[in-house]
């Protein structure tokens, strides 16, 4: 019944109004924005009858649209950044965003690490920068309503070009700290030139108590023989509805590792759309999600193997406490020319709370006959035997549980190469467990 | 790993152009007027001499159906079906309700002979062990032409007869259970079936009775431009056991024919139903012309405590298969099982799987599915395992493997795993490597390679179920079972 035209919800009407009033002031090509919005508007907010949003019904979840955030004042920016704690132990090039706006003053453009070029997106859009041609690399993403909304409303962001081996990680620090609820739309484009290597860290924080609605997109165009480490953390506020997309287009003989660690937001949905266009590329996409209360956390993933001999590994671990709901939807696509593909996708969930729920949908779509693809999904409680074993050795129950959960999540985190980033993530797991009552 | 040669040969031997059952029988038929209308439904109901409530039931379904839309979510594509270009009722003109086998049109008897379906009780008895006897209900287009061993079964208290007869003879039983598992409004094809179903089998096994023989129904589509809409209802009362088998074939034709069946199983306390299918409808030719559209709703309700329902299917036929034999595990400690082998060739499209819905406490389910795609076919496994809030201690194990032969075909897996109960333990696996490590170790310790050990273990228990398939098409099924697991892609 997907083709039934439904009446516009108040949120959809509000979005249309917001777009109408914002489109003249937003930077860049008005036409491509209008096109994206029209595409979005055709179908409206996705609901449970739209297969990709079956478990995260945005029509029901997005009742009201918060006003899009304006440029923060210097004071607001200062306060916001002072309150931001994510990855504070990691030495990195700081690229902060406050309320969806790039904080220009925080970056010393004359002393960027060697191999890094950085262009504020607002200016790039206004000038019609040549790199803009790289936006929207993956078909799966451009058909996606969340991505379309971002394209329609993107107000700011940065474009980064990486050439050579860059030691210093780049840290995109997103902070939403407006007193009342705001919506943001940021876009980051990263072009990694052939033979380069670098580490990208993303952190997403927002203040508690306000229904913030961030929608951010990171697009990466990754060249041949590159090595990219990507570490992302969602530590959004307790009432935030966070939508995010990572769109990857990867060349040959590349190594790309990504992890997303989620503890925050009332509702979050992180989408990864990756296409492997070159041979012998190795992709890893991991997730570690911790949910409690009535949180809802969705990890959605589509990996398309578009070339020979590529390997992909997806490991998603979800711990669901109280009455929270976890979602994993993954899909590996292997067209008939992508022979010798080796793809493995695993989603494991631990339900700690009696009323916790988990929805798993690991899909395979395979057209090539000489490939190895596997998927697995498990869902259950902590192993009673293991608990007993630990308790028999004198550990109190809670400690034993924590130890097992740490080990469970650790599997997804352990590959992170940057030691301080890994420590920060392990610390996040520890403090989440400590806060359990 | 690519498929091994042996597998390729075996799959080739059942390729679409090797279809053995494509002959046609010349029988004069009586048909309802072409198309679907209230009048046609009244016609069917009158031919079956149905009580008024049944007619009303059908008409209500028809009204509902008119408001429904054909589902589009399955991974299959076909030209729009003109539901008014189908004959909904076709029965042999000569004596449509034969009282004994002697009254059945000899042409029809010849057909079943050719298909290898034993309709004469004495023939079956001759030289065969009594345990392997099978009672057959033979459905030819829209009517049941013969049902064997009826009397003997009756002595054991088992009711086994065409559903049209059951509606007349056991109206209370039928009325109590019909539509209680697959409601009239369930889905487009089930609603259509409710309006126009013509025949099928009815089985009732009374409390504590172990059905003395295998029951089976053999469906044959023969007439041109017809659709077959059979309805099967099986009730296993407390503590009873029944094993039921169905087979199906159709002639080779360039047109597509629709088969929209509904099967309902009800298992009460401590009862067990085994339902096996060898689906071998005409798959169309190599270019995708013709073939049966097999749009079937099959569902079992483990209504009682400790009840068990097992679905086993070997799917080789049909141009399009859209079929999800499911179990509603309502009773505490009930168990649902689904074993499937789906082989697609030529231009076939298969979208099949199962649903295991855990409602009761300590319910368990197991899904084993093997999809093999060759030629230009598409083979999709689509399955749901869900645990509701009260399904404490629910357990599921799913294993679905697929194998591709050639790079023109596709194999897809779309599993949904939904748990709303923390104590439910669900495992979904798409590789064969994780079968009980103990068993693997044991086999390997005795010198078997990992591959051999895996094959032995998986084939071991699937074989167990499939070996119970009767008649000559069991041979076909056996062939499929021996297909090597080598080259499995998950």
C-alpha cells in the first residue's frame, strides 16, 4: 500500500515551510537543493511501510520539526566547546561545529598538518568550488530521504582533501548546545587522494533536555592504495533525535576501517552506504551500541561489492537495557561481476532489560557464483554459565555482568589503531556500565 | 567457492526443459463462466452443494478482495494478472462426483498412473509393507476425483476427505476451524482463495490417535486457462499425530496459470503434524514462457501445549513461487520446524521462507533452508522469527544457505529477527561451519574432512525428514539432498 498518497503530516508541512523560507538564504546552487527537496517531498517522511525504515518510523518519531539553528554568537560557541568532552585525550586537528556551523576561528588555516587542505563548505558552496562535483557519490545514499533532507538544508560543513600520509588525526567535533531545540544539517566531504593515509575522528554531542534534531552527512571519496581509519562517537543529549549518514566510495587496494560507538540520543539512526569500486579492497564497518531507558538506536548498512576480490567485515554489537530498542539492518550486495568477494556480516545483541527489544535484518543479495558471503545474527541474554563462573570466583553479580558486556563490546572496538581514541571508547563503555543501576 | 560438477549435473537433470509431467489429458470438462463475479462464486458453491453459511463466507471474502491490492513486496516480477481471464471452476464432465474408482473417467486414471500416483488400494497393498501405505486424495483441477483408504481411516476415527465433502458432512468441525489460522482477510491471495476455493483435503485426527498411514493429496492442474484454488484444513486433536504429504504437477503450456492455495494446520495439546510438500508445478520453458504462478498461504497454529508442527518442502517447480509456510507457536513448549530445499532453474523466481512467531513460553523453532539458483533464476529466502513479550524462554535456530550456479542468477537472503523478550535466544546463521562443534569434532576425529563432516551432519537430519516422502517423486527429493554443500555462499 506504499503508493497510497497520505496526507502531509504537520512535520512534513513544517519542513516544506522551512525549506520555502530558507532556500533563498542557504548558500550554493539553489536548484540542486530544490531538486533534493522535491524528491524528499514526493514520498515525505519515511514510515514503517517503507522497508528501509520498517523499524524506525520517522513519520511517527518526528512529530515536530525544530527550527533550523542560526549562527551561534562567540559566547555561545565558547560555552559550547568548553562543555564538549569527547576524545579530549586525543591529539588531533580540531574542526569544531557548533549548532551545525563551522567554527572558523578554531582552525589555524596557515598551520594545517602537512597533506591536509580544508575549505569551509559555506564558502565552497557560495563559490561553486570544484570539489563539490564529488558530492553524492553513492546511489543508495542519494535515494535516501534522510540524505535528501540534508542536501536540501545543509547550511555548513567542511571539505577536506588528504594527500600523503597524515599522522595527526582530524577530529570533527559536532556540538549542539542551543538552549531550546534546534535542527541542524551539516555536510562534510573528504577526498582521500591515491596512496594517502589518515585518521578521521567524529564526535557528536548535544545538550540534554532539548529535542535537538541533528542530521549530518559525511561523504568520503577514497582513492586507490589508501588507508583510512574512521572513529565515530554518538554522545548526543538525552532527548535528541540524531540522524547521520556515512557515504563511502572506495577505490582499489584500499583499507578502510570504521566504527560507530553509540550511547546517546533518544532516537538515533546511523546509515552507512559503501561501494567498493576497486579490486582487493578491504572494508571493515563496526558498531558498538549501548541503549537504556527508552532509547532507540538504529544501525543501517548497505555495502556493495562492485569489483573483484574485495573483502568486507561488518560486526555490530548492541547492548539493550531497560525498555530500549535496538535495530540492525545490514545488506551486502554482490553483482555478478564481483567474483571472489568475501563478505561477512554479523550482528550480535545482548538484551539486559526484561523489556528490551532487538530487531535484526541481515540481508544478502548475491548475483556472483564464486564468492563467500555469510551473515549471522544472534540475540539473547548474558550467558548464565559464564556469569556463574565469574561469580563463583568471587565477583559480585553486577561486576561480572559488566565484565562480560565489556568483553562483548570490546570485540567491535579492539581494531581501533589510534590508542588514545580506543582508550576513550573503552572509557565510554566503562562509564555506561557504571551508570547502570 | 564455485559449485562442484556433481551438483551442476544434478541441478541440470531437473532443469526446466527436463520437465517430465508436462503432458495433457484430454477430458471433457465442465467449467464455470470465465472470470470472477458473485455469480461464479454462487455457481461454485452450488456445484459443491454447500450450505448457505459457506456461500456467505465466500461472498464476504469476495467483497473484501475487491478492496485489496496485489502485494508487491516480494522479489518477483510478472505481468499483471487479469483475474477475469481465468476459469475458476473446471471439473470432469463425466460423473464429477464418482462414488468409487470404477466410476472415474479412465483418462483421468491413466493420468495418475502416468504420474505414478497409486489410486487403487489393492495395488498399493500388493507386495508393500503395510507401514508404507499412503492414503491419497487426488485433486484434478477443481475437484477431488478419488480418495483412497477412506473406510480404513474411518475405522481409526480419522476423517480424510475432500473439503467440499467435509463441509456437507462435518459442517460444525469445518466451521469451527476454517479461517481460524489464515483469516479471510489475511492477504490478497488468501482472500481470493476464500472466495473461490474449489477443493482440497480435510483431515481430522481425533484425540490420542496416531494416524495409521501417511495421508497425501496430489494436485494436478490440467485444463487450460484455469486457476487452481485448493484449500486444505488439517486438525490434530489432543495427543494425536498425522503426517501429510502433497505433490503437484501441471502440463506444459505457454500461458501462465495461477495456483493460489491456502493450507491451515491446527495442532492442539500434545499433537504433532508433519506436512511435506514436493512442489513440481510446470516451471515454464527456458525463455520463461508459461509456468505456474504459485502464490500460496500456508500456516500452522501450534494452539495447544507441547504441540509440534513440521513443514518440509522441496521446491523445484513453478515459474514464480511466493510461499511462506509458517508456525504460530501459541501453546507453551510448542515447537515449529521448517526444512526447505528450493531449486530454481531457467527463468524461475522463488521468494520463499517461513515465519516462526513465538507467543508461548519455552517455544522452540528451527529453520533449515537451502536455496540453489541456476540458469537465470532468482532465489530469495525471506523469513521472520519473532518473540513476543510473553514468549519467555523462546529459542530459535536458523540456518539458511544458498548456492549459485553460473553468474546469471541471484540468491538473496532477507531474514527478519525480532525479539521483544530478553530471555529469548535467537541464532541466525548463514554458514554451515557453526554446526555443533562437538559433532564436527567427532566426525573429523574419525577421519572425515570438514566438508564431509558438515555434509554428513546437515544432510543427516534433513534426510531424516525427507526420507518420509512417498511415491516416486521422493527419488527426486533424494537427488536434491545429496547435493554437495561445497560452494555454499550463505
